C-alpha cells in the first residue's frame, strides 16, 4: 500500500484530501500542529519549521502532499507568515529529497498573482488569468508562495523529484455554500479573487491525480471551478469591476471562471464536479 503524508490535514482542505486518498486505497498520515476535529487517519503533531521533525514524519513515505501553511496575508506579522510558509515548504521538500521520495505536491495560491491582497490597486493584465500571468504580490503571503515554487524548481533540478504546485482559488467546503446568496449579486465582493472558488472535494481529486500522474516534472497549476462564484455573467463582472481590462483570451459568453483551470484539466485529466448552483436555491440565484 502506498503511504502518503498529508501536512495540514487538520485544516479546511485537509479532511477532503485525506478522505480522497483513503478512499483510493492509500495509507495516509496527517501531520499538523493540532488534532483534527474528526480523526480520519493517524495524526502526528509536528512543527514543520524544524527540519529534524520533518525527517521523522516523512520517513517511510512514498509521497507527500503539503497543505500546511499560514493560509492568508495579514493574519500574522508579515515576517512570521513568510518565515513559516517558506521554511516549512523548504523543509518538506529538502527532507523528501534526501529520503528518496519521488513525488510531492505543494500548495501555492492565486494570491501569488498579487491581486488578492494588493494595497496599491492592481488589476489582471488579461483574463482568464493563466499560469503565465505576471505575479506581482505586495504581501509576504503571496511572496512566500512564489518562493516556495522556486524552491520546488531547485529541488526538481537537483533530484528529478516530481513536484506539482497547486495555485488554489478560494477553497470552499460544502457547508459554506449557504453563504453564497449574500454576495452572488454584488460584483465588488470577491473581485480581488476574480470571483474564483474551488470545492474542497474537487481540489482533493486534483491532489490525488497529481500524485498518480507520471512525468509532470515541476509544474504549477491553477485549481479552480469551471464557473465563477457569481450570478452575474463574467463579462459583466469585468465591465463593472475592471473596466480597463480589455485583453480577453476566451470568449466569456457565460459564467466562466476568470482563473483558468485548463492546464490542470489537460495535464491531470481532472474535471471539477461540484458547482455552487447545485447547492443554492434557484430562487436565491435569481433574486
């Protein structure tokens, strides 16, 4: 049985990722600073900023999925966010490389493009935003994600380890769809994330496929639903919130995501299955 270590398995996305791997026959260990609300697999309490502890929890693993991080800008002092996110990722990949682990998935973010937490106004240069879009963060969180991807490049160059960096859109657990009616008609809400979202269950499938797919090298992938999180067509959203953006690289004839997921769908043979409209009453969508 293949052993996968999942870091940050006690967080928002972790339980879905752990369940996805368990349901597909993997031996899973959760590594986190806190116990999960529901114990789906063994949990080892670990400080990932301590390299020795990381070696210990990765010993015997066949693959690692790294979710653990301070998950947002400005929740901690900037230097704390940067140090935690960069050093924990470095330690995971460094230890995995020395232990002979051949496949890793790390968690990056749409925040690395810079728009999400921008203090000085920043607009997308084109939409949908794909993996080649310039990344211009003004915050330590977005910068930490860029550094982590560079760390992945370095480890891959040195060892050949396959490393996939998941640039997640706004992660939505199923119980959070009840909040959608409060914002789906207001373009100003969520415009900094380009109205993106990804269901935890769909993200979990992408993480599993990133471990199961061969010959990916070192690659970054946007992970987003096919549609936006809004009840307003995507071109109307752009016209109202970002009227200066004129470079449209897809037709945008409906409610398409403005964070492109095409690369992930192609490389992983992945298809998001969960859409917010399936969980919100039609009367609330039309109101």
